[in-house]
């Protein structure tokens, strides 16, 4: 028996990880649309197994609708909603949960298949699909995080079923943040599976810079989650000012909670961090281009910077148009795309050995 202890890379594993990442990307967009359509609280129970089945007859639909009528959102926001209108929001949330289950199946079944293939003889066809040992723990961690995401999703939904008419912004942000962390982890691990382990590493300065840039992008995504949770994009829709001021009035009586719940403050923070991020990404790209870096790192930095500018412009357009569903979904997709590019950029930087010559020398 050959247990494939020396397998260093696997293209099939990489393809599986990239497919999983694409599905998580789609899930992030679907989640954004679910939120924008006000559908997230339409299913008031968490049934991981039986919940995969939607209502199958009119009686089932009436039961589901009656459960929705029992929560504050119905009484305050949708008291005149018909059963047909309820079905419209129900299907979005049901599809959101179903797609999450599908991601779990698409990730878990191949993972255990790849693990089992390590026990097969070297000449076996399935043996070619063995997972590199160094990636097993990473994929196992991603599997655990994916399972946690379902529980966190319900933790988020439950916050809007009793005393609120929507979910708590901080819980929505945790849910979004974990999805994006899994997304970035899938991309990074997929690149590792495709190319094998590191054989070189760039100077620490470039690695730190790329890591800071990635961290700043992730923070901006979290700040965007707070904006979405507080529905601040529907309140302050002018730019570059906020209702004619640099910072609209903030209810500081909330204390530290204002940084999570106050619509004016969360949007202000999202804007300011966005400006700093675009500036920092631009400086990073200019410096990378000024120095002749190996393996196209200058081009990669410019792509990341360009994506930041495009995402910022899209954010402004989305805001001044009062967040239509298609623009809001596109903006959320853009955030995930920028995160993917920043992740790939850091991965490239860490595996390169830039030849540092100033371009004008």
C-alpha cells in the first residue's frame, strides 16, 4: 500500500476547492438579495433536515404564514401582506438555506472521498485523487467552519423573531464575515493544492504590505455588513456628504453600541475606511509598479487597486440610487471579488522572490 504521504499537489482537489469557492461566492450574493428583499425572517424555525422541504400544500402554506404573523416584523412592517406576497419572500429565504445545504454536500462528500483515496494502491485510478497531507487539516477546518455557519445563520435570524423587526446588525456581520473568511480560505487552499507548497518567500515588507491590504479589505466588508444591518444605505443617500453634513447626527446615548447600530455612524465608518482603503491600495500598487517585482506582482497589485476604485464607485452609485436590489447585490458581489483578488495577491507575494530594482535606476 502507498499512502501517498509525499503527494504535494493535486489538481482535482484544487478544482473541487475552486468550485466550492464559486458556490460560496454565489451564496454571499444570494444572502445579500435575501436581505434586500426583506426575506430573511420569513422562515421562523431552524430545521436542518426537515426544513429542506418547502410547504407542499395550501394548508402547509397557511401554517408557515401564521408563524410569520406571530413575529414583530409582520405586525410592524408587513401587516397588509397577502399569502402570495408571503410566498415571494419565503422562497428567497428557503432557496438561501437550500443552497447552503448544497454547499455542505458539495464540500463534505468529495472531502471524505479524497481522504479515502489515500488508502488506495498507487496504481489505482482513484489514487490519483489523493489529498496532500498538508491540506487535510485546512480542509477539515473549512468543513467545521461551514457547519458553524449554519448555526450562526440561525443565531442571526433568531435575533429578529421576538423584540426586533429585523436581525441584529452585529449578528448579520458575523454571519457575513464567516462566509467571506471561508471564501478566502477556499481560494488560498485551492491555490496551494494547484501549485504545491511554497518553495520561496518574498521579503517580509512586501508580505506584510499585502497582508495589511487583505486585512483592510476584510474589515471594510465587515463595516459594510453593519451598514446593511442598520439599513443605513436607505437613510443617508447623498454623497460625499451625509444629509448635507460630514457626519450626520449620532445617538451617542447608546454608548459603544452606536458603533454597531447607529445608522449615521456605521455608514460614516464605512465611508472613511473605504477612502483610506482606496488610498492605501493605490499607494501599494504604485510602489509595486515602481519596483520591478517577479512573476507579475506589479500587475497583480494594480488589478487589486483598480478593483478597489471600481467597488468604491459602485458603492456611491448604489447609495445615491437608494440601494435597488440589483445594485445592492452587485455591490455585495464586488466586495467578495475584491476580497478574492486581495487573497490571491497575498498568496502570490508570499510565494515570490521579488527582484527589487527601482524602475528609474
